[in-house]
C-alpha cells in the first residue's frame, strides 16, 4: 500500500517520502481502516523529528488521526460493521492507504459531518475540551491563551464560548486578529501591538484570568503569568519557541500561582469510557449545531506529504492541511 514514510528522524520536509508498505492485518480487537483523509498535526511533525513523547521504530509511517471506512475486522470485534465510516485518533500510521486501530477507539461519524471535518474531529477538539475540564473553569471566568489562531486555540475559544467561558485570545501577528474574527471569535489581541498588555488587563478586569494556556514557552510564559489573578493556574500545552518556560518568581509567589503541564494523550488515557463518550458527543453536537468550526486549508495527495508538511507550518493558515491517499 502507498504510505508516507520516514526512515530517519529529521525535518518532515526532508525525510518524508512515498513508499510501499505491507497491507496490515488486524489482530484481535482491531479493525483495518481504508483511509479517506488524514490531518497533519504539530505532534505528528514532532514525532517525525524524534522529539515527541512517542518515538516510533523506523521506518515509520506518519500520522495519528484519520477518517476512513472499516475494511476488515479482527477477532472479537463487535458493534461496528464493514463499510462503516469512522473517525479515530491516538493511533499510528494513518498517512497510508490503510491503517489499524483498536475498535474501542472508533467514533462513528454522522452523515451531516463531511470528511474534511471528520478527519480532524477528535485529536485537537478533544484535547481542547479535556483542557477546559482540566482547568475546572466555570461560566463567566476568563482564560488567557497564546497562539490562539492555532488548531487547539481556535477550538478552545469556540468550545469555551459555547460553555459560557470568556477567553482572551492572543496572536503574534496583526493579521491573526481578522482570521479569528472571521470565525466569530472575539476578544482577540495581537502581541505585535505595543499596548497589548494594557488592552489585555482592561478586558480581564481587576480579577485577572482564572487560568492561562501557554503553547509557546520562553518569555511568552511570563507574559501569560502576569495576566493571572490570585491563585490562577498557568498550563504548559506546547513549546513552539523550543525554549524553557521563563517565569517570574515574584509573580509566582505573590499571585500564589500554580504551573501545570498538560498532555492530551495522558489525560485521555485516564478518562473513563463514559466521560470520553460524553465529550465526543458534545463535540459532534457543537459541530452539527455550528458552534464549532473545523476548516481545512488544503488537501494534498499522499505522495506530496513532504510539501504538505511544509504547508502545515506556514503562518496564516485558515485550517488543517490534510492528506488523501
């Protein structure tokens, strides 16, 4: 089968190639899925670089999420049928014509949700929703987040709004303000503006933010910490800057702040099956109801995975870059 593979770790644009891999056979409890569309996530790119929490054996097929059609059933699989369209995340090797997935992870996709939305239904939106619950934020309270025009940032802003939570959305380019406004996302500030901190404080009010989500690291961590109110929580979600978090000890002490790390994979593992169903049901309802939008920027052929990886890193994208076998 055609597959986007890498035989070494490195920059995706340099190491990804189109190759032929054996057709996988489902073991007990697994299904084989014929891929329709698969997204390119930042954690997929970090995995290819060899710098993520999961390090595959080489040569490896990229990708961790997809929408597809069930093609074969392993022993003991019940509750799903051949030909059924499903979405799945938290798996490996989705950048191929076929891949394997545990049957317990499958999410049947309603007809009302198109393939380009279903392909990105779980990983980022579920992470955003789990993050909201991880923060224990209540309606009316404020969250501050940087890289708000990223996939998780947009999703977090929309889901929080649907739950009545206020979000201060920080972007690093002035153009990002309009990008989010076009999606109906409010309270967006560009950190390229000299007075953004004053504007942020005016929005948050004297109580400050209940929590802040940092996807950059470096000096950006300190900027978010400064926006927290007393007893606030700063969550490290990513490290786009590739630098350690820089945190002001005085702000930590006098705000009595807490710093936590969030890794969606680990939090998801700890979720009960009932809670996961509840969250995914909410995601589907928000999408069908128009409260959550998951746009696609472009769809590339699997053979162009290296170019697609480069495109996924470009600033100003309006949605996910997807691969089609």
